[in-house]
C-alpha cells in the first residue's frame, strides 16, 4: 500500500502479464500490491490447460486467478480447485471484448444478457454461502453496446458480496477506443461499497491517478495495464505521487529496465524457445515503444531482430544511457 492507502494492481493481460512476467517484474520493480492471472478458461472438461496451470503454480496471497466462463457450474468447479490450491480470491472476467469470446456470451458478452448474468451470480453466491469457496471479485465493463446499461449492471452487482468490483468504464463496443467514461464509473461509485471499488482504464501517469482519486476519493484501488507495460516504474511513481521531469527514463531507471528485460528474455527462452521468447518480447515492446519516442531506429532494430543475439544487441543499443 502507498501513502494514500490505495491498492495498486497489475491488470491481467493475456499473453503478456504471464507468471514469468509477474515474477521478473516483482524482482525489479516496486509498488504493486496485487496481480491477476490472465484469464483461465473454465469449461466442461473441468481441467485447466498446461499453459494455464503454470499461471497458478505459485500461490501467493496477492495473486488472484481470473476465470472466463458463463456457466456457474464451471466457475464453481474452478473456485473449489483454486481454493484447494490456497487462493483466497478468484476473479470473474466480464470485460473481454474479443468477438471470439463475446459471441459465446462470455467476458463482456455476459453483460448483453443481464438475466442470465443474474442467474449466474445467484448460483455462484449461493454456493459461496455454503462455505469453502474463496472470495469472489469481478472485472467488468459498464455495458455491452450502450452506456445506458451501466445503471442496471451496477444495481445488479450491488446485490452481491463481491470482495472487489474492478470497473473498466468502457462498453464492449468501444474495445479500447474512446476514453474511459468517468460518468459511467460514477454510477458504480454511487452504488458499490467504496472499499470494494477499483478503477481501471488509461492510467498512464501519477497525474492521471491523482485526477481519478480527486474525482472518486474513496475508491479502494486502481488497476493499471498498458501504462505499466510502457513504464514499469509507474506504480513506484504513483506511490511517490510524482511523475518524472521530462519524458525520458533516468540513467538509473534505464539500467534497471535493461536488467529486467534481459532476465525476462532469458526466462522466456528457458521456458519456451528462442523463437517464442523473441515473439513474446516483441509483443511487450509494442506496448513499451510509446516510452521511446526518440528511438525510432533502435525500435526498428528490435522489431527486425531474427535471433536472441540480434534482439539483445538491439535492446542494449536502445537503452544505452
Ligand atoms: C493484450 C491485452 C490482453 C488482455 N487480457 C486480459 C485478460 O486476460 N483479462 C482481463 O480481464 N483483461 C484483459 N485485458 C484488459 C486489461 O486488463 C485492461 O482492462 C485494459 O488494458 C484497460 O486498462 P489499461 O488502460 O490500464 O491498459 C487485456 C488487454 C490487452 C490490451
């Protein structure tokens, strides 16, 4: 916790904030209070895939597994499994906007049928009342195709004892376009207990966080995704309540960033393969590139690198202080 006693949380990002990323991130950076796994699919097989099992191999009190399903039975199965494995909270994904997910009425697709969502929540919370389930939190958008849906969704969530309601105030049809709608977040602020409410969306600087906290002073936390990928020091800056002067990383920060990126690449290479490790790092660089507006040449060299040695040289050149 920082001096504002605001919980600073790392957003789940499929393929990016993997167990490997989270472990190496935690080693080099400070300021994150909680992390979430990217979504794990709970379906009728009642088994997680090998890749998903790796996400929950190491159980810690500040790691929350996230589940994608629209079947209460499958969610309850996952909740029991994860409880047995020692997790104290699990999170329901009601925000993923991808068509492959929403056409099956999962992720943000759950918001398109509020009656089905209510039955789902009734069933999982009545199972929870029987005991032996972890706390249940939800990560949600504020509507499917219209902001007018926000009130009904917030009213529905207010009926259940969620340990956390993480609100990304966009609707599904926005994907990541437009700006987060703070008016819609206000609808949740009026209805959801503040100690459970977390804001997520487009927080890229400590100043962005300050503005949200000025408008919604009693929220319990903020969740950051792309802002943290672009500037891994962001949680630290949020805790300190200050952004750096100018846009550039300091020499000390560049050294830490380089060590972080090298260790991350090596861990991926060990766990996957050289080729896949490079793909993963290039995916990450797609998000980091905004932090290097004056390094076009170096960024191009990173994106063109064909093997580990070319990749590492390009990164070292890009971060030379
Ligand atoms: C590549 C990518 C993968 C994502 N994967 C997940 C996921 O697995 N679960 C989830 O709830 N949200 C996922 N999200 C959404 C983020 O958690 C977050 O809500 C979104 O990026 C907005 O926050 P930000 O503006 O701080 O990035 C993903 C977003 C992106 C861009």
